[in-house]
C-alpha cells in the first residue's frame, strides 16, 4: 500500500480525526442473507433485475434511483432498507476503535458504523440527524448520515448529488458545523471512487469553502488512473493507494492506539463475515 506523506498520516492519526466514508468502505459487511453490501455498479445490476428494468441496464445509479422512485419510491426504499441493513461484518473494522474519532460523515445509508461500535467500551455513536451534536462527551462520535439511514426510514433518502448539494441550503447550520469540523481535524476519506466524484466535490467544496481544509487523505483502490489521482489532489486530498482491508491492516499494525476511556478493554468481536 502506497501512502503519500506516510509519517504525516501516522502523526495525524495520533490526534482527533474525522472519517468521511463512501460505499467502498462497507464491502466487508453483509446483509441478513449474507450477501456482501454492493457498491454502485453492483447495486445498479441488482435494481435493474429486481424492478425488471433490463432496458435500463448500465444507467448511472443516481438516475436509475430517480426513475424508479418516480412511481415506485416506497418499493425502492423497502429494497434499500433490506439490502443495506448490516447483520455481519469483518472484525477488521473493529480496529477503528483504537483511533480518537470525533466525527464520521457518510454518504452510505447502511448501519455498518452503528453495528461496529454497538458493543464498544470506548465510544458510542450519536446520529446528528436525530439528536444534534454531542456536547462535551469524549465518548460520543457524531455521525452525519448525508444520504439518510436505514435505521431512520422516516427521514428521506437522498439518492443523488443534486439532493445532497441542495441539503446544504436546506440546513445551513449543519453544513456550517461540518465545515468547521473538517477544517479543525485531519480527515480520512475512505471508500470513495472516481464514480462518486460529483457527490464528493459537492461536499468538499461546501465543507472547505473552496479553500484548503485541515490535513486530508483519500483511500484510492488501485490501479488508479493519472486523471483520477490529479482530480483528488485538486481537492487538496493526499493519496493512499490500497483497498479497505489493507488500510485496516495498516491501522492495526502501524498506528498506536489512542486511549480516551481508561476502562477500554479493546475487546474484539468474532469475525462473522465469511472470507
């Protein structure tokens, strides 16, 4: 795994950090039927098959969701809730507990983060959309679910970049807080790809005001094209080339634990997702 400014990243991980995660982060988790959670292209294929829309094969996910939701939004929401409700996950994710995480921003609708930390002795997850930000509690991690959540189906899912971008204007206080936090703490962007560029750019531009945020790295799955890497660098992101499991192994092997709760036992859950 290649890491731009590796020593700087390790030093940054010794402080309070933000995680900003996309669909690729959840590929080591599974639903109730033990199916791995899908990323964009795989989800398109599933939706085309489930809703019998073979003529729309290859349609970008955002457009496909818009088409389906026009007449069958409830059925689409039901399918997404079933498909993205996590029942098992690779125990490698538990290594994230060793970090000092202040905020997690996600464009996913799955409940992986809540499941990872469900039995944590160090942290609890606070859904900002439901409760507002944590106030003076080092054990609380604020979770911003930017596209909605399978755990809160009464809140609308935001399927595309336009809806995410429009939510900045609809809730300026939340995005002002997001901007402050990304400027304040180093940020890791995990599970994004070039196909997520529109959403990523919309978020990054609103979060940083077009300027340079605090130190930030993005995990890019190889082989990455030169244009993809230059695009991310243009967003002031430093590059980590590798997959999610390799990055979790890096956290386990090379990054010291940051303790914030004295009785944290570091307990690991059984690995229940088949290899």
